[in-house]
C-alpha cells in the first residue's frame, strides 16, 4: 500500500513537472461550466500571473473570464463545431492579460473525461505573438507579414461565416505616400525610424486587431466595423502629427467584407484599390471601396486586356491643345494628349487608363503610339504646306525603364523626316526617383541632338527644385494648382518662379489657365506661354485647327518664334517704366507689354491703358505719331537706344527706345517712358547713378563745347544736319556761324550770335548759376519753330566746358521750360 502510494506520488510529480516544462501553455477547463481546473506555469506566465489562484482572484475562475468580449461567443462555437468533426480542434483568440493589454493566442484542444468532473477540454496554447517572430514576420517592425496576415484573415472569415451575429469584418489598407522621396531626402535610418513609429501608432490605435506590414510603406489592419470611422480618423490624426514636417501623407483604403467567401488576398486588393484611387488627391485621405471604385477596377482590367485592340481599331486618338504666346496671342505650340473613346465604356479619362497601363508596364506602348501618330501628322502637314508648330509629347518613367526610349524616338523622327525642333519632350519630376543618373544621360542626349526637354507639372511635387538643380531643362510647365484660389500668396509664388526661370535661362509655360484674370496676370509677370481652356480645350487635329481659325489666332513660323523669344528673355518683374512695343508691316504701333510704372506715366497724360495710347499713336494726323515715327526711323537702323523729349498737355515726356528683334518689316522694341514734368524723382535717380548719358537723351540735339580748345562735338541730332555729324569734332566759331546761318531764322541771328559769343559765355554762366537759356526760331522738319537753347556748365571746369541743348518748345511753355532747366541744374552739381 505504501509502495503504491509512493508510486502514485512519483508519477504525479513526474507528470506535473513535465506539464510545467512544456514549451507552450496547457490548461484544462470543464466543458459545461468552463471552470478552469488546471493551468501550467507557461500558460499562467503568458497571462502575467504566477499562480492559478492569482488568476481566479483577479479575473475569475472560468475560461470566459480571460477572453476578450469580441471573442467569447465565437471561441466556444468554433471549439464545439470543430470537436464534432474531429478529435482535435484549433482556435485563436485574444486573451486579457493581468496588465490589461490583449495577447494573441492559438490553442489546440480535445475532449476527455475526468472522474468527478465529467467532460473536460484539454487545451495546448501557443503564444501567437511569439510565433510571428519566427514565421512570416517583418524584421523591422515585428509585425506579421503578408503571408501570415492572409492565413489569419482566412480563419476570421471562416469563423464569421459560422456566426451570423458577428460584426462586419473590415480591411484597412494604409499607404505611406512619397516614402521613397523621404528616404532620398532624409536617409534610410530616418525612413526606418518613421516606419517603426507608424507601426507603433497603428498598434496604439487598433490594440485588439490584427496588423501587418505588407511592403515598404504599406500596412494592413484586419478589424471589425465597430466605431470604425472615429478610430480611422483618430489614427490619421496621430499619423499626421508624425510626418507633418515632411512631404509625406497617409492614404487609407477601406473594404468591408460582405461576401465571406471572398479570398483575403482579393479583399486586400480591393482595399488597396480604394486607397490607390485617392493617392493623387490632396483633399481626401480616406476612401471606401464602392461601386464607383469597382467600376474603376473593371475599367482597369478592361484597359489592360484591350490595349492592342484599341490601337488597331482607333479607339485611342490624339487630341491637341493649343499653346499660346502671352505677349502676341499667337499659336506657338501644341501638346499631344491621348484620349480613349471606347465602344463599351465610352469616353475614358486619362486618369482611368494611364495608371492601369503604367502599373501593367504597358504605358510605353501608348506613348510610342502617340509619338507615331504625331510624327505622321507633322509629315502630312509639311507635305501639304500647312503651317506647323512644335508639338510636345509626354514620356513617363516607364518609357525609360522598359525600352530604349531615345532610339525609339529617333527611329520615328527619321522614318517621317521630322526636324528635331518640332518635337518637345515633357517629363515629370517623379522620373528621377529611381535610376536618376541613367535618365540624366538620356535626357542630355535628347538635348544634344536638338530636342527640347521640358519639366511638366513643375511645383506639384516635392523635389522640383532639386530636379531643376541637377538636370538641364529648356522649359518649365508650371502647375496652375498654385492659382486655384488666386490669392496674393499664390501669385507671389508664381511670380518668383518666373523670375527664377528667366535668371537661369529657362522658358516658362503655365498650363491650366482658365480665366482672363489668370491670363493677364501671367502675361504681366513675363510668363511666355499659356495653355488651358481659356484659349482652347484638347481637340482632334482638324477641330483644333478650325478653332484656331475661328479665334483669329495667327500661327507662328520658326522665324517668328525666334523673334518673339527675344522679348521672352526679358524680365518683366520690374518696378521701372518698361514696355515692349511692336510695329507691324503697316507701320502701326502695338503694345505687347507695359509695366505698372509705364502705364502710370501713360495715365498721367490721359491714356488710361496701353490700348488708348495705341489709338493716339496710330492716328494718321497725330503730331505725336510723326515725332515718334522720326525717332523709330533711327531705331530701326541701329541696335543702339534713341531718345526724344516731347510734350502732351503741357507735360514733358522723355521716351527712350531700343530695338530688340527684327523680322522683315516687323520690329520688337524695348521702351522707357518718364513724365519729367510731373515727377523729378526719375531724374534724381539718374543723378544718383551717375548716368550722364541719360541727361543727353533728354534733348533732341546736344553739343559739347570746349572754350579752351575752341571745339564743339555734336552728341545727338534728331534731324539730319549735313554739316554736322555726331561723334565728330568741329571748330566752335565755324560751327556756330554755320549753324546760325543754316538753322536760325534771319531776324533772330543777331541775338543768336550774342548768345553764342565765346568771349562772354563763361562769365554769363557763372553769373547765372551755370545755366543760360534763350529762345530762337530754329529750322525743324516742320519749318522754323520756336526752340529753347540751353547752356549747362560742366562742374569743375570754371564754366569753360558746357552743353548746348536744342529743343522745340511753344512760346506759352516758357515757364515750364525754365522749370525743366532747373531740374538739370540740380543734376549738374554732381557731375
């Protein structure tokens, strides 16, 4: 008897030691009441307890007491169901630990019978979280990987199908957008830290749910539709605070599992589709999979499967949108855009088919098809003598990765004999995320052989300035999302971009221009080209051509483009008085640009707008027109600036004009206009800057006289005196007498000779503060008119060197003339 008792004790001790030494947790509970009868040390440790007594005192004595509320009914239903089918059952659940957080567990169980207790369930528990550390686990975040997530989700779907009362299951798909750019800017270590932070944030926001990391920046959560919207918004807020100082953003796709027979992989795909559908939108971060998203999925699959058919049957067409030069409103280019007009789905927007082709690596086929059609069109126009302008085509990153894009473009331009300057290559900054060095080499090659390379959507991404620094572009296409609200801040950004581009020698084009206000603003800050619905939407070629004719828009030739680009080189963002004017074959004058300061001068003499000034200048009998025409005759024949002073409404204006481009009998000129009478500040600025030559430009005729040498040197003459030529030196006495004889009316000559007396000039200038003024009837193209002759002494010469200026003036303007001389008298003090 004692021997048997001793053996029982030994056997019990061995069994107990073995049970406590098992690598997993073991517990036994009654099948009817769920009372826990036994738990080994490992199971108790998994829950945070050191004894079964401590567990029962803290939570209760049943298995139900340690289950999360959402698992209680499901777990027992599944165990009962499985044990009817086989000897061993399997179930997973979330257990409540002593500290409070839930812990994932999996148990294998079977039924047996114990004396005094009847049917009991013996369960072997595995710590699911520990299992993930060695099975399909992300090493960085310690979250389950995709494979483990899909297996776990399959069990959830199965259990939910057995419990009609189970809440709807939801898949949440999180995409950390622009993560690759973040890694490039801040480094891989910073990127890893960001992912760890995101994983911890998701654990915090979804503590009772299954979370996995699928790929670099994609996380997935399996949860129930219980207070879902609030939980998702809370998660987004916390994630937003995490990356608010970086270019990152989080998009969230939601798929509610309505049909539990769906595979978890498909459910995740649908959640991802909802997420991807908003990745380019700045106004939303959350999207649920709906019928609309479903249609997008159907279209995506349709596009991928029917691309070749769309090519062969002409479903894909090339539409052309006009590009207009801002200062002339001439057609200077076209952009070729793909449009898919399908017999099944109708008119497909680019956003519906381009992403699908890019993701399926077929986008290069579309781009090469568009290129081929553009080259065909250009060749047909050239053969028929139809005017053509450069056409821009869009190349994607996939074009550079999936084919030899340079060779493909060259093959087609050679096939159709297309000059390289007629094709412009548009790319976006996303091109440079990967293989940047290889892409740089290809782009440089394009430019070396004569293609222009443009950066499209400048400003819409996060690395535009880096791309501008590291790559060579001929033109920037500015994303007009900047002006969507048309605030002063957005205007300042656009203006700064235009100014920067001109400074580094890159031309500018604004796309998406829809209103007159936007157009005028862009033109006035010097943006060279405009594209948008304001001038025309994308249309088939023949319709686009008809639209251009209907709007009376002239088409630029290659020569006209080069002519207008001379004006495009100028910086319009100036506080100075600046205008660009053009004279056409008929001799009429047109303003192409006028700065606010220039328009202010025009307004001061009764021309509120440049158009009003045009009307005045182009009146056949206008005396101003005749005077300007004489000035322009000199400007046309020289690259040097010419200036005149003239009066309007008793106000003196000074105009300086310089030719900047010529095409036949068309001239493009730069003008500066000052109202001298109204504002002496401009003259004071000349004094400060020491621009002596500008003083000369204020008069029609200027001669420098040197009494000690007895010489005179004409500097400016606004009419041809065959005896005197600017830049030559003459004898003072001879020139004075000859000028008097040729140009001064006979009755005024004695007074003129006394005024010009070399023996008394110095004393008279000294006595009158260095300035003398007198009026004589002087010969002009309009006959003898009263002109003011002014002497102005050059400082520090003891009045031995002086300027002699001649300028027509009406007798009733003598007081005004004297005021003008007074201003010059101020200038001479600092010469």
